[in-house]
C-alpha cells in the first residue's frame, strides 16, 4: 500500500533530514525530528531496550551535552 506521492516525498525528505542531522552532528535538529519517547535496540546495547534520547545524545559532539 502506497501513500500519496506528496506524502511519500515528505516522509523521504524528513528521513533525509534526520540522517543529515546525525551525520552532521546537529543534535538540535536530530532531537527535534525524534520523539522524546524514542526506543530502540542497538548493537551497542547488547540487545537491551533503550528508551529516550539520552542514549543517542552520547554519539553527538560533547558540546551538545546539557549544561549542569
């Protein structure tokens, strides 16, 4: 089942923006495009469920860390 061509293009564009933010180290853009309740299984977690964006923040430049 396919969505409308304009909806398909919007999804592809948002996905590309997410990938560009990750590769470019743009935490603000990346976190804006992700749900704060994001969950995932990653190779780095040894098959453990990770919930929230904190895990992903670790992979961005240190200047993206929250200030104390």
